[in-house]
C-alpha cells in the first residue's frame, strides 16, 4: 500500500508541477520533467520496498536499512542526473532546467517517502512491543 501511495503522490505532484510550469513558461518541459520523475521515483520505490521487506523480516535493523536506502537512492539519482544531463545537453536540451526538475521532484518524493517511513517505523515498533 505504501508503494502505491508513494507512486500516486509523486505522479500527482508531478502533474500539478508540470501544469503550473507549462502555464507560466510554455509546454516545452514535458519530456525533461517526465524523465526527472522516473529518475527520482524508480529508486524511491526500490528502496521503500527494500525497507518494507526489512521491516517485516528483521525489524531490529530497520533504522540502518532506512539510512542505507536513503544513501543508495541519493547516489543513484545524482549519478543518473549527471549521465542523462550530459546527454540532454548534447542533444541541445537545457541541462540546468533538467537539474531543477530532478532536485524539485527529489525533494517532493523525499517528503512523501519520509511520511510513509514514519508510519512504517511506528507500525514496526507497535508490533515488536506487543
């Protein structure tokens, strides 16, 4: 359920952002913003599913798993941004605009994921106490 909430919340946030930006700056940013969403959302889903698995199978190592997931996700997003940003620039696109999309969506997805992780930790703590 958390994975669905993460995906839906991220996609809804992207839809709102692209509508606002398209209204203010024109419709030319769709592909860059969609690529940024995929770069940010894919590792977030992977790390959240890993953390949920750890929470079910080894709740005592949940905090280190959360920290490892955050680090892996950040590294993956930064590496993908550098690689794809270079390709976007080589194709005549705007690397800085792409980077702004990545940073913005990364932060939005981080907020959504943090809320979901808090609920996971609370549920895990309640199960281990009872």
